[in-house]
C-alpha cells in the first residue's frame, strides 16, 4: 500500500488545469481536477504554483488559491539551474 507521503503516487495537475479550475472554465482537465479534489491527493510544483498565482487579479482570490495550493505537498522538479538552462533553449 502506498502512503500519502509517497509523492510518486500523486498526480501533478498542470498549471492550465488549475487556471481553468479557478477561472470556472469547463475543460476536461478542470473537470477531472474538480472531481478528484478531496478524493485524490495531489502534489504541487513551484513553477505550477507561480503560473497559477500570477493570474489572479484580486488579493482575495490570490490568498484563497495560495492557501489551498500551499496545503499540498511540493515536489522538487529540476531545480534552478535546469529552469534557467531550459529558458535559454
């Protein structure tokens, strides 16, 4: 049995799924995310967090999303060097 702390068993929804979800857009990804929240543990990545939070226009929406997303386990993905190298290619 996989424990909750085993992040390999958790899906990492892409930023577009979260953005559509918070904007109330009905897409296959946002529908899946909506139906899986509370039933499936998710992980969050730093780049996904950045992309999602950058889209908020109001402080209230930003804080609600931030608090929800920061409650998830985070997974290190690549690191700073890889991110900077990837940005140049």
